């Protein structure tokens, strides 16, 4: 129906109802104007919607490019990470014939025992001095004091691992990338004397693994600032009558000359002495958590040149056996 016909019908209607032409026609014209304005707004809105769709497509494209870039950065970072894999992890080879493990004996004495026998690592340390820790253990790789065994087995996985001087870790490691499993038995723990340093009210016993690290691109030698990154499987405080377990996830950091930092990852109650204890920990996560404790030095990466599996004492004695210690 044409506009002229509509107008004619409106005029006829107005005439039939007796309503004046001059009264209603302005309203009709205004309605027609409003309709045209609404059409214009709809066209403008449709144009805006098209522009918004185009912007969304551009944004999605930018997001995909950013995700691709992040993926490439992660892949490049992951390609730089080199984990370490423990050799003779089941302690099958006696130390006299073992090219993987070297003896660790800080403040060793005539009571110290470090031997691989019957498929286990047997350690005993008697802390008779009261002014510094001593330990008994074994190490792989390059020691901070200059000694070394064969090179570490390092790589992104056991399948692509190779023998190298060090493993590389960034400050933040994705959880679940590197696990450490161990099985040990604490045979006996006992008090000797109150220390004159650190903890004058009680003696100490700890066992675990220590990573000997260079920070960023700094050198690794006796004069450089070495990072001793400790992951303690369990630890104890002792006096003449009592033995207390160090709480799980208790952490520390100290800056004497080198940097010492670490976590206690498990609790073994004294009533379980003499029993085999199995633990599996996210080693990568604890490395990241330990590095986050260190605030005086800006750490971006660490290079692990060697590691120690040990027991240590201050004013106490301990005997232990390790059945295995492996990274996976």
C-alpha cells in the first residue's frame, strides 16, 4: 500500500470522525519522522555490530598469536631446563668400585661410617664437636670443594639425557616435572652435648639431599658464593631426655658467606625408627619454593653441579640406611 493511499485513508478517516486535518496531520508526520530516525539508528547499530565483530576477530587473532608466542617461550625455556638423574640409585655398587658416588665426610671422625653394603647405603655420624655441623654421606657430580665423580646425567627426560657438567633450573619450575623418591630407615638417634652455636638449647639431626649450585652465570668454586639448597627428608631436635620432630614444610634461609636454604618435607616419628620409610616428593616444586625464600640475591637460574645424600648432626649422633634415592 503506497504512502499516498495511506495518507488518503487517514484523511478520509479524519473526515469521517470529524477530527480536524490540521490537528492530527502534524502527529502523523512526526510518527513518520520517528520511524525514519529509528531506521537510521538501526542501520548505525548494525554498522557498530559489524565493527565490533571485526574488532573481536582482530582480538582473537592477537590472543592466538600471544598464546603461540607464550608456547614458544615456554618451549624454549623448557629446552633450557636440564634435570639430573641419579646413577646407581639403588646403591648396588660398593664404594671402592663405584664411579658414580664419592664419599662425603664433613668433620668426619673415627666413628664415621659411609659404605654401600648389601644393596643399601649405610651411614653413621657421631657429632662430638659443639660448634659446627658434621655429616656422613655420598655425592655425585662436582663438589664445591673441587672433588668430582663422573659427570651428572642431565637432560629434559631420561630418554634424552646425556653426561654434562651441570643441570639447569629456572627460578620457577612447573609442578610435576621432577620427582625424587627415596626409601630409608633410621636405626638410631641420640643426644651427645648442647651446641655453643645455632641452637644452644638442643642438638640437631637432619637427613636429606643437598644440591650444590652456582647462581645465574656466576662461577662454581670454593671462593664463589655457592648455593647449598637443602631438601630435608626429616629432622630432629634433641636434649638429654626428649626428641622432637622438625615440622613438615619448616623452611630456613641463611647468608653467612655462601647461601644456605631449604625445606623439611616430611615428618618421621621416633616410634618409627627401625622401620623402612618411603617418600615421594615434587623436587622441582621444592626447588622453586626454596629459591623464592632467597631475597638478597636476584636469582633467575641455578646450575646444579653436584648433590649430596647425607645425614648430619650438631651435638648428636645418628645411624641410617638408604635403600634407594632416585629422580624421575
